[in-house]
C-alpha cells in the first residue's frame, strides 16, 4: 500500500512538473519575442524622430550641435546611448555612455552603410545584451549612420523572473497535490482497506459476526467488498457447520432407535402434540375391482416420516388422492393408520381436479421442482397454477388449524415444496405453534431462484416458520442468499437465522436418512446374497454373474438415461462383461400426467430396449427394466443380491436409495456408485463418486466397482454402514424436533433491517 502511494505521488509530481515546465517554456519564448519586438519598434520610432534633428546638424557640419542633440536623447529609459558614424564607420558623435562600448566594425553598421537600409540586431557586448538599431543618413555631401543602442538585459531578467515564479508555483502545487492525494488515499482507500483487513482478521479469529451491519463500508472498492462478503459468508458458514458437526459428533455417543426417538420426542413435546403436513399420504386407498386396496406409495418422504409418526402418536395431514380415500375416512375425514396396527391419525384433505392439476402437477412439479433441481428442464410458471397453489395451501392450513384447535403450543412439521406458504398462514393464526418446514429437494443458487415470478411470496411464506430445514449446508446457504437478495431482513450468518418483522427463522441442515435395522434380518428373510441373486435372476429369466441395481421414481432428475448409456459404454469398452453383467432398473412411473414425465417413461423404456437389442443373447440381456412400484421388502431382495447399486441423479436433495442400499448390506458387500450431485454424496465418501453427465467415466466407475477387491469393498461398506447407522432417520427426526422445541416463542422482537437487503429488495422490486 505504501509502495502504491509512493508511486502514485511520484507520478503526480513528474506529471505536474513536466506540464508546468513545458507551459512556462512556451510562455517564456512568447514573452521574450514580445519584449524584443517592442524594443525594436521603440528603437525605430526613436531613430525616426532623431533622424529629423540629426540630419540638419550633419548637413551643416555642426559637430557640437550634433553632440548636443545626441546627449539630449541619450537619457531615455533603457537607452544605452546614441551615436552617429560616418561612412568609414568612424564615430562623428556619440553619447558618453557608449564610449568604449560601441565597436565601429559592428556588422550591423557595416550592413546599414552597405545596403543603405535600416538594420537592427541584438548583440552581446561584454557579457551584456544590447539592441542596436542603425539608420543610414544621406545628403549631398555626407553619408552617415545614426545608431540607437538599447540595453536589452531587462528582457532576460524578465524571462528569468518568469521561470523563478513558475518554479515556486510548481513547488506549491506539488506540495498541495501530494498533500491532497495522501489525504484521499488514506481516507478513501488505505483507511477502508485497513478496516476491511482488521474486520477479516477479527472474523477469522471468530471475534465478530458476519453481517452487513458489522462489515466495514468500503464503498469505493465495491466489487472487492462483494467478494469479501461472500468469502466471509462462506467462512462463517463453514465454521458454524464444523462447530455443529463437532457438536453432533459429541452427541452421537449413542445409537438412535425408534424407542429413543419416541421417548425423546415425548419429553420435548411436554404434553403438546405433533402434526405433520405433507402432500402425499402415507396410506392411500384405491379401488381394485370390487375391493379396496391400501397402498403405500413410493416416496422418500414417506420412507422418512413413517417411523416418526409411528414413534409418537400424532396427526398426519395429507391430500386424499386415492380413488377410494373418501370411503375409508370418518365424518371428520380422519382414519387411524397403519391399518393393520393403528398408531397415529391420518387426516385427509380433498382437492378438486383443477386444484390438484394447478397446485400439484402445475406449480409444484412443473414450476418449483425443475426450478430447484439444476437438471436442465425449464420450469413453467402459470398464473392459474399459482392461484391453485395458494388455494391449496390455504385449504391445508385450515385443516391443520382445525386439527390443532385443542392443542396448546402444537409442534408442526410441514413437509416439502408443496407448502411454502403454509408456515406463514399457520403462524398468523396460531403464534403459539412451533412450525418447521423441511424442504426435501435442493435450493438452487439465488440467481436461478430469482426467475420465479412469485419468489417474494414463497420466501415470505417460508419465513413464517421458526425452522427451515434442508438436507445440506449448501442448500441453506443458497436459501439465505435468495432471502438476502429478495427481502428486507437481517441475516445472521453465524447462526443461520433470518430476522424479519420481529420474527426469527433458523435455517439449518438436517441430512435425512433411513431406518437402520440394528440386527441382521432373520435368516428366513435374509438368504445369502448369492442364493438371493440366483432366485431373483431366475424370476427375471436371465443368467448373469454380476448384478447391478437402480431404484428410482422415473424422473428426469434421477439420470436414468445417463445410467443406461454408461452401462452400454461399459459393455462396449469391456466386452468381457457381455453375457455376464445384468442391470436391474426398478422404476416407479411418477407424475405421468405431466408430458415431460410421460415422455421420459417412454424414452427410458425405448433406451433399455435399444441397448438390449444391441447386446442380448437367448438367455441374457444387459438391462432388465421393471416399470412398476415394488414393495420395500422386494426392493430389499434386490439391494442384497446386487454387486453394485447405481445412483446417477443429475441433482438430488439427498437420495434415500443410496442409504437404503447401505443399510440393507449386512454382509458388508456391494459397492455404491453415487452421483456427486446428490446430497448423500457429501456424507457417503466411501462410495464411488461419479459425474453422471460424464458417460465415459461412469462406465469406468462401473468396471472399477465390479473389480474392486473383496477387502476394499468390505472396508468401504463397513465405513458407510457405520455412518448411516449413526445418522439414521431417527436422528434426523430427533434433531429436527429438538431444534423446533428449543425455539423460544417469546423471543424479543428484532426490528433492525439490513440496509444491503433493503437496497436489494428495492432493486428487485424495481
Ligand atoms: P425422491 O425424489 O422420491 O425423494 P429418493 O430419496 O431417492 O427420492 O427416495 C425414493 C424412495 O422411493 C426410496 O425410499 C425408494 O426405495 C422408493 N422407491 C423408488 N422407486 C421405487 C419403486 N419402483 N418401487 C417402490 N419404491 C420405490 C425426495 C427428494 C430426495 C430426498 C427424499 C427424502 O427428491 O432427494 O432424499 O425426498 O427427503
């Protein structure tokens, strides 16, 4: 910094000096020219008037009178003297001051005599500068020359004075400019930079919070300030995440079970009750011929929440979507579930066909789903869909308010992106409720989210909650950045909290997981993976030595087509696996009312057929596509029989299949190939991580997984299992409920607003 200021100052001095010297040089030349011209003009005028007096005296040869004339004129200002010379250049008369000064042989005089014309020149005599003007005088008898000599040293003196004056001026200017520059640099650059580095140092040492209020104002260096803010933000987030992780590690001294969760949640609820709201119901009733069947839908959400509701009696409010749902509820639209062993209450909410279309298929799944997943499917935002989304949120809110009417300080867990508006609607009517919303899908970066026309309403609705949960820290950070960009609020980056209109919302990661059976399943259920495989392959009608498995809803975010291409490429690169490796893809058709999903299902089928047609033999084909929903028990058989499980999501909040596969491998065998774009990839580092867009390397990863040594395979699986066991679904639920129950409902109101967020909000609304 000091070097920079020194260079800046030196450059300024040089520039000012150069400009001043040049301008004075030209000014000096002009001044000298003007003074010289003026002197010449004055000499000519004097010579003309003198000639009139000298000529008669010369004609009358009156040297005495001539001398008198010369003497009379000689004491003019700056006149050195006057003389008259004859044509042989001998002085006839001359002022006494010229004695010994004038040299007759001066070329000016010779030229005037020779040419008979007036001559003038500046000459240097004895170190001084003189101007000589010579005017020829003629009559019949005489030929002479009148000489006027001026002292010209004053011209030089005046020019020197100019230089002197300039030098002083430059000196003063340089001093002032240097002074001003130093003040400006200190005040607007060095000062803020020093403050910024002091702030960063304090932040690094953990002595200050990162917020727009504590951040030093370095307005002049705005781009730097922005970068600094995001680095600081990441630093704060990373530190808090690490602290939180450390706390979790400390708290992980014991294994979470359904019983422990049950006791824990009951102790946290202290007499209150738990309510869950989700779009999808855990049990739906569908007509099958004349009978009614109870179905458990394929969903990560149900997999995750069922154990919590089982563990602590509560009420689950969900959309009644089954065609026999209305027939199986009581007058209050309630039923006790699970049907075979009732443990909690399911309250169904009814939606009209148009509402379901707009709210579920439209806004939720054609708008928010692609908006939040960076999988290159364009979100569609229709005003009608948005209206239905709002109406549906109000309907669910009313049902929930009804259910919790008699409960004091109820605890509410809202699930997923279908209900962004619900937290605000609930808290408005029941400020005594503790409300958390868990967002099961990713939250995109703030630029991507900003394309949503109703971003403000969504964020406002979500911030009604006391706790907003995501799977991973990156989604929390993205969410906070969206809030920061869009709404007027105060963000506490250290505690991941947003304060707005007197309400505080905590934003935290709660990585979801699966149930982890503590003990190996009974022998009858287990079978050896080798025997299981043989049985399964026989059922599928194929023979193979190696088995891979994929289990997904058929969704464009799951990367099923990319997975098939990788398998095809693997068979091309390693033909030895032809006839030996079979990949079983269990794909539950999903959201098929939406054209994109309908087309994808057809594409997945066609792609499997194309690849099979290319390689298949009479008793083998590379891909077995089971296009259906399969019971969890059956999925487990595939998990246990497979050499590898392939998860190639293009983007996924968490991905439970990865964790289910690990939880199923009591034999500590099997390799998980996992997309690095899943939330699970942040935890499951012992899987083989892949970029599913990179077909070549995914193909290589499949070979690598198949050829991994038994010991390494087991070591990896052991570590993965330890992780999933520790961080199981009960821990997820326990942490979420704990966080929510610790929220202080009587929190003092915060009213301060971040000016940065305010200006962002203004620019956005503009
Ligand atoms: P999903 O997108 O539904 O969940 P995922 O986490 O993989 O994705 O869960 C799918 C669940 O459905 C798994 O339990 C799986 O066993 C089951 N399933 C898949 N196909 C099936 C089939 N054909 N038959 C039967 N069951 C099937 C969302 C987010 C995820 C997040 C979960 C939980 O998109 O990122 O992990 O919620 O939060």
